[in-house]
């Protein structure tokens, strides 16, 4: 299993439990500092038995073709410069029959929820960032990156264009978050 943009390893640790001692989880992130934090945290928890750490750009994954049964990327695809290139890179390293799971902020399906979410994202969230962390700019970036990310149907089309089959998505929290799934034929 490959966890891209895995950051500090929270999901990778859970995946390591799911695949068991014979399985392998690779936690990949472009940011080496995040990988170091994840490695230290999981080491302190005694959870490194079947987790490897690799600094990697999702657009240029440094793995052989057909390497993984499953790839996940949670709340990281919107930060990739070229999503099409990253999707093709993920497809290349998946084994035939392997699955890609993309969990990402998306577009609310209800107009009232969408307006409330916009108000929260562009007014409340940056204000909270300023008050709590003295950093409104990072929270403004978060809101802007979410808005620039493709909506559910567009991401589904992008995955199909990259070569994935059986692509589908499931909206959560009214579409604020969506889980996309695709299979390598």
C-alpha cells in the first residue's frame, strides 16, 4: 500500500494494522520534515514494523511499474501542481486490479450549504487562524486551494482520462468532502 502526501503518518499507521505484519505500507510525502515528524511519532508509538518512508513527488513517483495493490492520497491532491501527471504516475505504479482512493475537499451539493461553507472558509477560518495561530495567510490558502480543486464530476473525468476504470465517488458531509475510487484495468 502506498500513502501519498501521508504527512505525519496517521493513516499509514492505520493501514499498517490493516495489511498486517506480512503487508507493506509506504508513507510518501514531498516534505522531508513531515516525514521526519511521522517517523519519530510512529517510532515512539512502536508502530514502524511494516512502514517505509520515502520522500516523493506525487507527479514523479520513484517506484517501479505495477508495485502497489492500493494507493491513497488524503487531502493532498489539491496541493499537487499537475493533477493529471500525478494521476498517471499513480496509475503506473499500481498493479493491475489495484485501487486508487482519493479523499479530498470538494464542492457542496446544496446551494445553502455551499454559501455557508464559503462564509466559513473565507471569513471564519482565516480569522480563527489569525487569533489562534497568528497565521491567517495559511488558512486563506487552505480555502483558496479547496476552491481551485476540481469538483467531483471533473475529478472523476480526470481519473478516467488518466486511465482508471470503474471510477466512482461518494460525497460526505453534503459534498464538502468526497472519496473517489478508481481501478487500474
